[in-house]
């Protein structure tokens, strides 16, 4: 699925199953909640925190998909074409960081 297809699929889901988009501020707050859930898993799986019994069945991929879903909702609501935005962002990073990472001794 391309980003463009994902935006269209989420829009269709919102309009048929979700009834309507939450407003942009609500979706921003939801996005932060979802990112926090990903951070919680990362801190326990790859960091030094341990899982609680209630955390044993968490699914990192599902939580990342929740983040992506809400981000796509916000893109749709604000008129952002994520395909174009990602392409422009990668071009910016490529130009800006052309030598920076190659010359970074911390990455060796």
C-alpha cells in the first residue's frame, strides 16, 4: 500500500465506520497518546524497564500502526499529501546531511 492509498483508505474508513474525523486538536492529543504507548513498549523491550504482567501481550507493530493511522488522519484533515511531504523531506535531509553522517565518528 502506498502512502497515497493509505490516506485514501483511512479517509474512507473514517467516513464509513468512524462517522467523522475528530478535530485536529483531539487527533493531536490522540497521536501523543499513541506515541507514548510505542515509547512504553520500547523502554521495556529495548530499554532497562521491565514489563508488568499487564504489558505482556503488547504488540509493537499494532501500536506503531495506531501512530500511523492518527498521523494519516491529521494529514488528511490538514491537506498534507504524505507522499509529497516525505519526498521533499528526504530531499532536504539528503542535501543537508550529505556529509554530516559520513563524517560523524560516533556512527562508526
